[in-house]
């Protein structure tokens, strides 16, 4: 079964370039294109794609609000298109439910791999970029409220796993650090996401910082 993709970007050249790259793959079909956030939401509701490639800055409705609406009302996964100077926008996109972010100057093979990874249910988070992002944004936000309170539903081991998720680590890396099998780590990750009602690993990164479990500058 093919991965059905929608592309939303106000720059037609970028939409066309991404569509050509993805349509050339035998397991990917571009089923819709949109030039603004409102069109993106309508396209997702009409076509129900598996994944939406979504630009952050667009007219009529920006990508953050579009991501929030898509993630709240559909099962379509969202992969944000961004540039390095949009940290806070990326952070808000993750909070809205996006499964990761991709730089607009991405090369073709990396674009294809990213679509496959996110469509398969994983998140696309580069640890170095994620760390820089939360250092600059989350450190300005107090660790209070429902996120901090919700940590009480986790076991000590699950909190440990969440801390590693917040650092952008893979299951294999977590298993090595905690001396556990990858299968056990996968079970802990699933429990964490379920107990905290998180959509995926991307939201776990945001949660780990907003809850105060990780403090920017203190947890390398």
C-alpha cells in the first residue's frame, strides 16, 4: 500500500519539487497540494492522506494552526517544513502535534526517508537541533501546571525513559544507557505515551521539558 502524502507550502516551486521527488517513488503518492494553511486543512479532510508536509509560515492560516487542527481531528501525521531561524515556531508545531520537522533545503533521498519514517509512526527529531530548540525556548517557561503534575502517573523507570526521550535518543541508545533490551525500552516508551496521552515521541520531548523533568542547561 502506498503512502499518501499532501504538501502545503506557499511557494509553488517548492511544492512542485517535493511532489516530483516523492511521486517518483513506487511506494509514495502525492494526493494533494495546498498554498496556505486553510487549504491544507481542507485537503487533509478531503483526501485523508497518511502524512502532511506542512510549511510553518503561510498566508491565510499559518502552519502551526493548521497542524493543530489536523492533529486534533484526523490521524494524518504532520511533518513541518522549516528553516534554522524558526525555533519557536518549530517548538509550537511540536506542541500542536507535529511528528517532527525537516529543513526546506533537504536533499531528495533524505526527504523520501523522512516521509517513510514519519508515515510508519516514528518521529523525526534531530537530537542536536532539538536540544538547541528547547534550550532557547523552553528555558523561558516555568515548569508548572498539568505537565509537572502528570509525572506522578509514571514509574521511576518510565520517568527515566522519558528523560532520555526528551534528549532525542533512539530506543537503541536508551537500551544501551539503561542496560535494557530494546524490546523492554519499546514497552516503556509505549507506556509513557499512553499514560501521558502523547501522540508520539515528538510530543514527549516537549513534555519532558515543560514538566521540568529536563532542565535546559542542566541535563546534557
